């Protein structure tokens, strides 16, 4: 049986899995993210015990994904200092001796949603996770978007609402970017209560859905994905999605004439089709890509 | 000699050209845009007199570019009522009997810049024209982006500056979207003088460059093009580009660590490499695509 290695590398934990050709997870473990010196040998050991044909890594960022760059395959300006400038891709390639591919965790998740999940059969989608941070992955023409660097859509500026008790956000870089205004920690800072504990009907959710609708309208107007998928801890509040759809329709002011808008974006702004599995299945798809690339093209 | 038809269809005028395989324009005329009943026969006559292997059309929008839609190839919700719901692509295909392809004028221009102009050799770029309106075309993975509809990046919301004497913009749909705040007519409405007559050093340009830098930062963070190309009448003011670069670097607040940002975006936010020729050469490239598609794939 052909097996593939999948690594969802997060700032807090590493999820490692072995996946078969059909996309069924055969084995899976989770390790705390410590320093590269401590955590890399543990991960390499795991994949040596489960021989895989290729490895895919969906990783916290920012990353250098420019194949022409000397730092290609490294984690770059992360606040997790021990991992800054760490060449994660080349270390895995060298130690495991199999083809490996790296992308952002959210591009991986977006790829999984485009191939296997809520955007299956489409050529493009935006996947956003709203939690401790806000990150987004973009698929266009069937492939993850890198471009100059890679999407960092959590950091687009948002327009503060007049009744926001915290009109300056908490992002240390941008203040009132989306992450600074609408991430879990921003909600907690604004209301003194964790997002999880805030009930339906609380004014927090009016603001939250307004800021996330700015993201959706912005994406629709700028790169026009065929589906927007919103996941992550904050989106566990099921009442949020309809509020975001409604405010996105309102923000477009009738400018985009399209059946999806006329239908209230009900099938357009959606939750992940793969639940919390998008990340690890994205890493699996990256492993498949790595193998294909090594085989031929 | 193989000749290709190129049509740059604008709301005010139609530019028609015959282009050879090398991309040299062999003949070119311009017609006023009247109604389809008046203008279509004139255009069809022109291309019948200059037999072409295929036709490419870069057209004012919005357009229906979804090949699965019954209205594929039509102009949709344009304020130019005579052209609303006009099936421009199928009429040309039928009357001329050659392969034809349609895209937005700005996607055409973006394609020309990516293949022949300022973004030559790159896989992605954003082309924006700042004039009577603000429109943008997007190339990713070497191909124009349509997605759900097509980019309408002129209508992304911008954050009004505190010293803007016209904090509500003039867009009939969105008020303070980019077009409502930074198009030629918005500048004229705000200052009572046409953009052309406003001198360097006028406060108008501080605002203008700030709003356009919001667009640039937004694009860099959301879909991360490898080059941003700014054209159109307003951008004829040569002093604007350095102001926009500087404010974009400032807006990113050090978040994007990349050599292009470190270099002040000097080679990243640029003017069109093809001058005012991007539009018609984009239509030529669409004609080449139409021929290729008809031949094989």
C-alpha cells in the first residue's frame, strides 16, 4: 500500500499523520511544538517508523515559498523565535530522503477544501480560519496562490464600526487589521470574556460578523473566489455564518449581480466541508503533489 | 500572414485593430460607442474587410464569463443601458465565423502586461487603471482570474482619511469605495478642479496616493501578486507613483518581510510596460487564446 506523510505544523502543536492513497488516515499523533532541536528529531523518527513515499507540510508562517530564493522552504519572520529562518523543508527532504512539499497551513486547508471538501469541483476558493489568529489560503485555477509571498489576508485593514468599544485593534503590526479586530484574542480583549462564553445576541457578534463580512466583500471584489469557506474556533458559533452572509450582501450594495448573491450567499459563504480535517488532508495532498513532481514534471 | 482581430470595447469608444503573429499592429481604427444596433455592424464590417483567424475582445463590464451560464459572453449590469445583457461574444462568433474570446478590458491589459510588458516572465500581476473609473485585472498562475464573476477591485472599500474634505465618496453603489474616493471624477468633485489641473504638492495627491496605497497593501495581503501595475489617466502624474510606494510600505507596517518591500517597492508598483497599448495587445492575446482553444484543447 502506498502511504503518504502529512504534517500540520502549528505554533502550539504538530499533527503528524500517515495517509493512504484514498485519503484515509491510517495513523496520527500530535506533539507539542517546542524548539526545532527538540521537535524535529521526534517528527523525523515518526516518519521513519512509518515509511512514506512523500511528505506534505502545511506550516504556520510566514514562509519563503519562492523556488528561486536561497531561503526557499524556510519559516521566515515568525514570532516563534526558535523557528525563525528554520529551513524546515530541506531538513525533512534530507533526513527522510523522499519528495516533500511545503505550503502555508491555510493554503493546505484551502487545497483540501477545493479537492475534497466544500469547494470540490471548483477552480478557486478562499479558506479562512478565525481563531487565535486569522489566516487565509487561496486557490485559483486549481492551485494554491503564492505570488510575491503568500496570502496574509488576516492582515487586511478593516473599517472600524462607529459603535465599536475598541476601535483600535490589538495586532502589534497594524492595529485595526482584521486579525487585530476580529480574532479570538481581540474579542476577548474587547469584551473581557472569551469568545466561547459570549452568547448569541451579544453585541460582540454584530461587530464580529461585520468585520468578517468586510473580508468576504473584499475578496469577492478583488480576486473573486468561487466559494468562501470560514473555519476555526470562533466560527464554531453556528449563528455567525448567516449574520456574515447577510452583512456581505449588504456591503456589496447590489453591485455584484450574480445568482449566488441573489440567493443570499447561502451556498457561497460556507463552513468547511471537511470539518477540522482540512489541514491534515491538505498536507496529504501536498505530499501527492511532491510525488508527482518528483516522478515527472 | 496570419492576422488576428483585437477589439478594445470601451463605454466611450471602440478601438479595433488587426495584429500580426509578432504582435505588430497592422491596422487600427477607433469608433464612437453608440448602440449595439449602430456600432456592431460597423465593427463586423471592419473585421470582414480584414480577414482575421480569430478575435479577442477586452470589454467594459461587468461581463458574464462563466462558460456554464446561459448568458456566457454577455455584458451584464452596465449603466450603458443599450448594451445591458448584450451577447457580444456570440454575435461576433456567429457573424465572423472565427474563434473569439472575451474578457474584461482590464484582464486583457493585465494579460498583455504579464506576457509582453512590465510583468513579463512572472506568473501573476495586478493591473489597475485609474481614470474615469477604477478597474483592475488579475493574472494568477499565468491566466486571467474570473472566479465567481471577475475582479471588480475598483469597488473595494477604503478607509477615509481624517483630513479628507469629502469623506463620503461618489460611487452610486458604495459611496466610499476606491472608485468613489479616488477616480478622476471623485478628485474633481472633491476639489472643484479636474485632476489634470491639480499641481504637484496639492493636498489632493496626498489623499489620492493614500487611497491607492490601501489598494496596493490590500492586494499584497490578500492575493499577493508578483507585480502591481498602475495605469490610466490619473496615473499620468509621474509624481504619484513614488508617493503610492512610500505609503504602501508604511501601510504594511513591517509585516511583509520581502526584498521588494525592503527596496521601497520601486520595481514592484510600476507603470505599464506597454504604455497605453496594454488594452489592444491584451485583446490580441485573447485572440491567440481563442485560436489555440479552437485548434486543440
